[in-house]
C-alpha cells in the first residue's frame, strides 16, 4: 500500500512499478473509467474532436457513426490477424 492507494494515480503507480494493483486501486481505476465514459457520453463533441473514422473514437468516445463502426471492426480484424500470425 502507498499513500496514493485508492486513487487512479495509485493504480497507475502500481503499474509503473510492475505490480498488480491492490483492491482499492483497482476499484478507483474502474470508477475513473466509468466517470470518463459518462463525461464522454455527456459531451458528444468529444468524438468530433477526436476525429471520426477511428476505432479509438468508437471505443473511447462511444461514437457509433458509420466510419467509426467500420474502423473499429477493421481494428478487430487486424488484431485477430496479428494474433494468428504470431
Ligand atoms: Zn494500491
Ligand atoms: Zn464517429
């Protein structure tokens, strides 16, 4: 346990040190991402700023427009192909 445990920063510190995050840090990380998703859902322009036609916009901004959906499925295909190749 460190003084930052139970925060998202604490979670990142565990990873920086190559440790498995403790329970309170894992919970903080989950809450952080849930909050991030809510913020993005409440801010449709976030996807515009990130740019459409990108898998990351689909995943991170929750954009479900046609170019973003296509890019996300292309990302999934590329990832599967890489896994097969290795
Ligand atoms: Zn911790
Ligand atoms: Zn989009």
